[in-house]
C-alpha cells in the first residue's frame, strides 16, 4: 500500500479508540510529582527551576492583576511544549498539528481575555479599536478593520502553530527519506544530507518550544 507524506498527521485508532487521547494524556504522566520531603531529587529541582523561569517569562509583560492567570498559562505552556517535543520522536503522533485542537485551546482563552478586559477596563479595551489621532473620515473603516483583526487573532495563532509544526515534520520526513535512498548510491551526498537533517532536527526542537510559548 502506498503511503502519503500526510498520513503521519492522521489520527490513528486502536480497537476503535482514538490514540489522540493517549497522546494528550501522556505529557501529564511524564512530569514527576513533588516529594513531601524537605529535600527533592535532582529531577524535581530542575523541573521546579524550569517552571519558575517559564512562569517569570510569561508574566513579565503582564501587570500584577494578570498574575492570577499564571497557573493556567504555565500549565498550557508545558503541555504544548511536551506535545511538540514528543511529536519529534519516530512513530509518534503530534496532536498540535491538528487545527481543530489548536483552535479549541486558542478560542476559549482568547474569549476569556476579551470578556475580562471588557468587564474590568471597558474604556481601554474599546480604545484599542481606534488609534489615537485618526482622521474623522477613516474612523468607521479603522474600527471595522481593528474588530476583524481582533476576532481573527485566535485563528491566526492556531494556523501559525499548525503550519509551522506541519512544515517541520514534512521537511524532516522528506530529508530523511532522501538520505535513506541515497545512502547506497551516493554515500557522500547522503552524509551531507544527514548533517542537514541533524541541523533541521535541532531547529525543530527550538521551533517546538518557541511555538508553545507563542
């Protein structure tokens, strides 16, 4: 049976059960629970340091009132980062390559921020729809454009995450296939292609972490 390069993005099933559920539950099992003792082991210490650094970077551009979102934003960051990194392993499935899942994560959080902003600071929230110093004839057009850009923001972020991860996976598969084919006929070019594949893999690891942050 001939397989397509896009078959890796199809959600597989086992005994009628979708394996995407296993892929979504696996990241939460990889993080060890903190000990109840005074001293933790090295893994817990490194994990706590990484979570503290990630939380501080996430909360850096936000004011103190938004720090109540620290737990859910940090959990979402670690969840997406683990999913993206696990998807780089061979014979694995990356749920974040599915636009439906990315939109399911993006739309509720975007809607919550918009509604909370409208409730707490309605003047500042509505002021973003109209830049200061706008000429009077352009006011209706700019309001429509800014409203459209506001509503399209979760779609743009979801499509960006999906497209970047999908393109990276396709590039890795194409280059690895070319390396395997040329290994017996042109070993020198195959070694060069393997070097490119190694560099691309390092780049994809960075992209997986950056996209989770974005």
